[in-house]
C-alpha cells in the first residue's frame, strides 16, 4: 500500500475523538444539535473566541456550510466575490450558483483576494442590469497554503464595512493557518473582523464536521430554518457536538495544527535542500513541489499525492498534504526518497 500524502481527510478520526464517540455510543440524545454536547461545544468555542454574542451552528461538511450560509445572506439579485482559485469558484460543483447566486471571481495574489480587485469589481457592477456584489468570501488557509495576516484581515473587513459588504471566512483549514509559524491571527480576531467564519473539523481530525460562527447577529435570524431547508440539520447532531467538544478540550485543536505544519515543514525543507522548485512557499500543511516526469514517476510508485497542474510537457506542479495522522516515520521515508531523486 502506498503512503498517503494525498489530503488531510483520508483517515477516520483522531484517536481521542473516536474514543469519545465510542464512550457516548449507547447514550440517547436530543436530535438536530439541540443536545447538551452541542451546547457545551458551542460554549467552548465562544469562550475561545471571547465573543459570547456570536452564534455557533454545526454542519457536516464545508461545501454544505458555504452554500447554506451564502444563500441565507444574499437576496436573489446579489452575488459573492472570491478570488479565481477560491473553493466556491472551483471545487464545489457550482453549489452557490445552484442556489441562484452568482460567484464573481477576481485575480488571486498568492491565493488571496486583494482590496484593489474587489474594488474594481464593486465599481464595475453599478446598476440593475448586473448582479449586486454583497459578500466577499476568503479562505484561511488558502487553496495554495498561504495565510492572511491580521492587517490583511482587518483591512478587508474595514473595506467591506465601508462598502456595505459582508465578509465570510472559509476555515476548512483554519487550524493549520492559525498554528503556522509566521501567523499573527487568533480565533479571537476572526470573531472581531468578519461577519461569519467557520472552523473546519473534517480536515482537522474529526470524522466529519464544521462549526459555523456567526458574528453579525443580523445574519442569525431564521438561520436554523434555512439550515433545515438546505438539508443541513443533522438528525444525529450530537455526534458533531461530541467531536467539537473534544477538539476544543486540552488544546487538541492547536496540537493537531502544529503537528500538521511541523510535518509539512520538514517535507518542504527537504524539497528546497534538494533544489526542487516550489510552486509556492507554503506556511501550512500543503506543499507544492514542481517535478519533472522522472521525479514524479519515481515518487508516485511509493506515495499518494496529487497533480495540481501540468505546466508543460516537462514540468508538473504536485501537492503533498499532511494531517493529524501523518507519521514521523513516513515523513522520514519520504525525505530519504527526496534525497535520492
């Protein structure tokens, strides 16, 4: 069997998460996230972000979280702005558009949106013959492993407020982002400087689950009705509560992020030392080495990883991803094979 560096959700769940589910398996709980575990998990999250007025809602997956929240906020004629590499623009099968809302893409800079490009978009959409931009969507970390600085987040939020836009942060890999070495944001910052964000669990050690945090209380009205209509209220919602309660106990959320990043840093350093080009210098748990065909075929025999993009007939951008389950011995084996390329 090949050693997997293909993504951060191929394994089941962190042992402590799975242990808690097994412990509570025979309990009978109230459904649809009205149970005590969801209430306790919500409190832990609100305490961590230091914002008791925010509201927490639990979802099964990221795509479901994105299109449900975006569609709940936008009126029929309104649209969401994101960079061209944004997850809602590329990897969610048009789920936002399927709700009747256009995704307006702008050029990406290191995987991120820029205020300049957002402003161009806003100024271009000026009358009733075009959709009205009403929300800006970003992800942290981005699709290429980069992160937003605190200043970038604050500047984006201030621009959005000044221009009557909402700011929404996709945090599918937020745990990796805020534990990156050069990161200067905390969960508290995301409570202050966006209208809503979510904390990813699917890609961070849970069997499944995302925790949406709504900071702008105006956007909370009737939200559970909308979740139900979109199929987003899990009958066994207590399974989400059990997992998130454990994730935010004993620093597990942060410990998983640190492990992912430490393993990724070792792999990225090995590529650099070998003189292999990087598509991007990632700070988080995604690494993007550029291989020639010979290098690709040699590593592909033993390891699972993704082809990100073929530059030409000779060069291939690949992606290696670390997770909570990445073993030091597997990283050591990969580094040895990198050195032999």
